[in-house]
C-alpha cells in the first residue's frame, strides 16, 4: 500500500474535531510525562545557559562592550545582551532533544505505531512539534525566572508576555529543523554527532553572543553568513519581543524557515517518497 493511500484511509476521512483534539492531547501529554520523568533534562537545560550567563558573561563584560543598537535605547550590560541568545539556545537544544526522542521511538517501534494511525501524517508530526515547543517554553520561563533574581529582566513586565509569540515561533522553527534531521538519521548513536554539527555552527555564527556590527569589523564574510543564519533571526525576534517591539525581517525569516523545515520533515517522513523509504530499502 502506498503512503498516500495509507494516509487517506476511510477511518481518517471520518475523524472529527473531537478525535483530533484527543490525539493532540495524547501526544502533548506523553511528551509532558516523558519530560517529567526525565528531570535531569530540565536541569541540564538550565545549567547550560546559566553557565554562559554567570561565568562567560562576567568574564567578558569589560571586553565585549555593546553600543546602543536597536532595540536598546541605552548602553546595556553584556549579560543583558546575550540573554535573548541564551533563550534561543534553550529552544535549539530542546528541539534537538525532542527530535532525538523521535529517533529513539523509531528504533523501538513506537514511531511506526504512531505513524500508521488513521490521523494524517502532517497532523501527527505537527502535534509532536507542538508538544516539543511546549516543553521548551517551560524551560525558557524557568531560565527567565532565575535571570530575574540576577536583575536581568525586560524593561517592563509586559515583556514576559510579548516574548511568548516569538518563543513559540522560534521553538517551532528549531523543532522542525530537528525533526527534519531526525528523518535523516539511521541510528540513535549517530544523532549526537549531527546535533553538534548543527547546533554549534548555528549558535556561534549568529548574533547570540556578539552584535553583527562587531562581527563585520573582524570578518565581513562571516557577518554575511550570520545574517543568512535563521538562528540569528530567532535571536533578534526574541530580543525585540522582550522590549515589546517587532523585528519584521526576523519575523518573516523565522516564519518562512519554520514552514520550509516542517514541510520538508513531513515529506521526509512520508514512506512513499521520503527519506524513510530510501533508508529502509525495498
């Protein structure tokens, strides 16, 4: 049976909104339970950015000065500048870890059970992506809570609310990228190397740790690469949202990248034409 016929079974045609809601709830609840039982995942998600914030930023505060650039109206401390980048880093690692669980589920057979259900494949993968994004939101706000006690906070309490759409959109984009990568991985042990190959170049070749004007002073071609990096625009979208502003260029890039990554992941998980068919063979 082809993938297209499998995804359009009579059972799928008769599903209503209530069934879709139950399926979405089940996928999100399963991800939440997995996250709850893996508390070390929560701790590691906080330790990594906090080390950067409290140690790296403190050591480079006097070296890496930040001039007045949008959205800032005054000079800011270096730890204030890198906070949006660390938030995006949490979303990036969370998206990759969620995709790692998909590779594990596929090896254990759980993913196959999910994908052969009567629900459309795009809905199942989007629900899985939404569940992973919800987990990353919990991690980000826990980090913001710790940063608040370190006196690193947006200029207005409303910033914690206005940043939410930026966090959701950035989480969806980065989670969709991880989902696409998971479709290319044959074995679980290979995913860690691919994660490092993607995460660190995306993080360091961005505006997370230093403004692009400073990168341009040292290497114009590297600054150009940073401008093309979708992670840069995720960082800037979050940075502006914390200050109750919108960076429309970053919004367009992040939204477009999220659509492209998710569309490619859905196509890759289609057994009739995606990476799964070529990997599993005839």
